[in-house]
C-alpha cells in the first residue's frame, strides 16, 4: 500500500529542496527582485509587494520553537517522555520551527511533533495534499490510510499492520502541522494523544 503521509522529520529536507528549486527556476527576474529586497527594510518590502505596514508578509519567519515546545506533553499514551529535540531553521524567508517529544517504554514508542511552516503554502501542498479537502481512503490487508478531522481540523490517519506502526497528522490554519506517531501503540491511543494536545492554543499563536 502506498503511503501518502510524510513524517515531519522529513519536512526539513523538503523545505530546503523546495527553496533551492524555487531559486534554480526563478530566472533573472527573481534574482533581480532578491537583490532589490536585500537593500530594502521590511516595511519597504511590504510596500513593494502591495502590503500595508504591519501586515504578515509571505515567507515571514515561523514562531519561535520554544512556543511549540511548550505544547509538547510530559507523557503520551501512558509512556514517559525520554527525549526532546527542537530546531529553528531559517532559509531566507522560508523560516520554520519544529518541536519534538519522544516517549518510550517496554517496546512501545510514541512521537509527538509540532511544525510551523510559516506562510509557505507550497510546503503544505507538498507534504499534505489532503488538507484542502482531498479525500483519501485506502484499505488493505497490510493497513489503511484515510482522511479525517480532529476538533474540526483536517487530518489523515495511517496504519501499517506489517510494521505495527500508526500515525495521525493534522493541519491547523493552513500553517501548523501536528503529528502523533506510534510503534506498538494502537491507533485509538494515538487519537487520544492528539485530542489531548492544546490544539486551540496552537491555532492562536
């Protein structure tokens, strides 16, 4: 069964690839615009793009990773948190933030990940083509994958019975991605973990 869902751990590479691809295919016009913007202040850039001062610019940096890290729970599916990692990577205007919680015990493992992709819709279109309402429904002997909603937010669930893994991912406000993935943990428990996260607080960042 084809797996459509990309884990957030792969997203940093995807962002870099997209950024480089945009640079390589932009041509002389994009190069000239970049050179001009490098000499402009942010308000001047906003004005040149038709935005008013104070409005959110396309490509503005994501929230600081610490705001995402504060949403990572101390326990998940009854498992203790054993590791945490975070990063804030800036690729020009393509800034993104990432926070991670890992929970393990007796062969059971859960990962909770938050990612703020900033205002780059291209990233979301590549990693989560289902988030705009595209329906996915695949079922087979080895597992299943289908779109869903969590507290009104679009999401997708993936179950791999062969590997005994499962994932639940959602997109919030066309910007934030939340993933709960598990090994040797039933999908029902992962749903509970997702529902227990403060998704509304994330939406209001």
